[in-house]
C-alpha cells in the first residue's frame, strides 16, 4: 500500500479495529485509550473528539498534543517491518501505535507498554 493511502485512513475507522483486537484478548477500552493517550498526549475528551471526527491519520498525529519522547523506545516488528527502522516520521508514528496495540493484545503489562 502506498504511503498516501495509509496516511488517508480515517482514525475513526481504525480505532474500532484496535478496540476489537484488544477486547478479543481480554483487554479493555480504557486500557487501549490509556496507551493511545500515553503515545499522543490526547486527553480522554480529545481522543473521543478524534474518534468522532473524519480526521485521517496524518491529521490525527499532527494534532496530537504531545507525542511522547519515550516513543523512541518502541522497538520490534509490526507487519514484517522493524518499527525503529521506518524512515518516514509519520509512518513510524503509525507503526509505533500499531506495536503498542499489539503489545496490549498480547497481554503485556501497561507499565511495560508505556516504557516505564
């Protein structure tokens, strides 16, 4: 898939997929929201506003209040790609979010997911 197509994905359409993945593995919406908030700096209200909007991933990340500086500690493979080796800054942020959701779904402790 071309980068432009990935960036154009609506966050509101992606969020339910993240939620389903987490809930299928016994995790909660609150845990998912907490992980997303840790990465992006969105408050609960801000995240709800993004979910209710038509913003694409590019806008979602551009409007993020404070992208967590510890995101550089997110390492590993998502969809066969090493997160830390992704060169495009926006694509790296998308992959970092994907990796956090994967870790949540795999049962990893929130403190470890949030690199604490």
